[in-house]
C-alpha cells in the first residue's frame, strides 16, 4: 500500500551504534532507498539530489539502481541540502510505512561515515566553527568585511582558490559588536500595559543574529517588550547545524548538552525560549531530541522552544496583542524549508495576517542556499538554479515587501532575483521586522 494513514514519525539517530557506520550496510540501504525513489519520482522538483539520481539511473546500462557506482551514489548525497522537504512534504513512504524511508537522515548517515573517515573538507570543518569565527569576525569586522565583500575580486578570488567559496556568493558581513554584548543597552523595558505583561522570553541569538545581522533580534525584542514581555538575549553557543551538515554528530550532541543545560534554569524560572533563526529552532525542537534521546534537559528545552513567528501567534491566541496600526502593504513571504520542517504550518503568514490591511502571500519553495552548502564553488550555480522558481514566485504579485524566515535565504534570494534579470529589493528580512514596522518600532 502506498502511503500511511498514520502521522509521520522519525526514529532516533543511532550515531553511537557502531553498526550505523558499517559501509557495506550503508551502501545496501542507499541502494534500497534510491530504488524506491527511482520508482516513485515525486521529489523530481525539489533539490538536485533527485534529478541527479533519476538521470543516473536512466542513463545506466539496465536502468537500475544496481548499475550505479559508489561515486554516483555519493553525487546524490553531495547535492542534498538537508532541507527535509522530501520527508516533510513529498514522500509517501516515511515511517511508520513499511518502507521506512527517511531520505535526509540517510544522507546524514553517509556524511557521518565520511566524517569519521576524515573526509570532511577543511573548508567545511572550519566554516562550522561558528562561535570562533563569529568572535574573530566581530573583533576584526572592518578587515573581515572588506575581504569578504563580493566587489573585492582579489580577496574573493583567493577565498575561492583556497576555501572553495564561490567568489560570487554572498558572505554575511560581521557586526562590530555582537548582539548579546549590545543587550544591556538595547533591550526595552516591558510595557506594563501590554497584554503579555508578566511573561518572560529568552531570545536565543543564533550565530547569524549574534555576529552578522542583529536586525531580526532588534525587531523581536521590541515587539515582545511592546506587548509586555520581559526580554533577555542569550548566546551560549552555536546550535551545531553546520556540524550537523558535516555529519559531526558527536559535536552536535555536545552542543545540545551544553546549551540545554544553559537554558534549563531559565525554563524552570518561567522563561520561554525563542530562537531567532529557523534552523536553530529546528535543531532545538526536533533534531537534538533524536540525537540525545535520553537527555532530560534536551527534552525540556524542546518542549519550551518556539519559533519567532510561532511565538507571536501563540501570544495572540493566549493573551492577545497590543493593537497594531493598519499597514496596507503586499508582502511576499518565503516559507523557509527549516520553518516548514518544524511541522507547525506557515506561522509567518498567520502572524502577518494579524496586521490590519496587510496582504501576505506565501511561496512554499526552497531558496536553494542550504546553509553553508550554497556558497561553495561546486554548488553555487545549482543553488541559484534551485531558487529560480522561488524568486520568480516571490515577484509575481509585485509586492511592496519580501521576507523570509531564514537569514541566509534572504540575501541569497536577492542574488537569485538579480541573476534572473529582475531588480531585487534592498533587503529581504525576517517577518518579525514587518511586525516591528507595523507597530512603529
């Protein structure tokens, strides 16, 4: 029978089990899953993993997955951005179906095997050191931003040659001062007339918001405080998503243990936890509990973590919001993959509909960026190609504002729009920025 009548489930990731790293067993599972995908082909229009797989099978001597070489199998893995969209939106064979198919976590397993063998590239490994890189970048922001600017052809050419980072790809600039170091001076006092007065929210500044662009953080703290919430900003460490992409699951488990221990006392004291970045929220809510299933603090954090848009919608339902002025604007909303993967629905749309006269319209397609995946020379053109339809759909109704819940998708979509011959907006920011604008904050 195709499909299942039950809700999809995900298995714990057995990264501490030696059998999980057995290469013969891994190849057998890759071929089993790829054979099912080859027979189904519903994911043909997602990332390039599927076209690569289907073309390889179609061009093989017997048009069978058994014909594919290990190198061809690896090409499918390398094209995966771990966006989770095949599992969440397309595949009819996810658990509890008997086929037990979880394509993204199988790609993760392959990367974990490669990582254990020391095959993670130097660039991937070094870019995953997000906290170290962020601290260095903010300390030497002038030099770092000069060197990484796309218009600096000399340094970007060197970066492409040494690190493999495409000279055309946008690299996020660094702030002069990290968000948490600014916190004491910029967090507003809670509005005593706000309907959420008495509640407390701890904003988890992910790496990008902590070191590169604090704009969503500024907007979130203002919106929360305006509605009466006591606000604090925390950055105990990187959530580990870049290491997750590398298959370095031991490091991810370590981050989960440290960060959940940091937030546990706050949760027990009544603080809700709101990550600014969808990828961080996905890690805290869903991936960490699968990597550290026996850790009570990880489970506690998962239960008390809310995405930004999700949290505003939750407040509106539980206690109401401070009245919002009318904002007659057309807003194109990019539904980021890691927001979709949280299985909560399009909360950014729901949040923006709370603004009187706002006209949000949703685009449910991948930007193509895929974390650090899309900045590499071998992936950048593919990242632009995957995002082409997304960029076109965002422009379809000539919006006044374009937003995305992913801080990396926004600048990348600007490049996609420009590459397709259209004029990109000056900024594609987070939907919470529009809420702050509607409040006049």
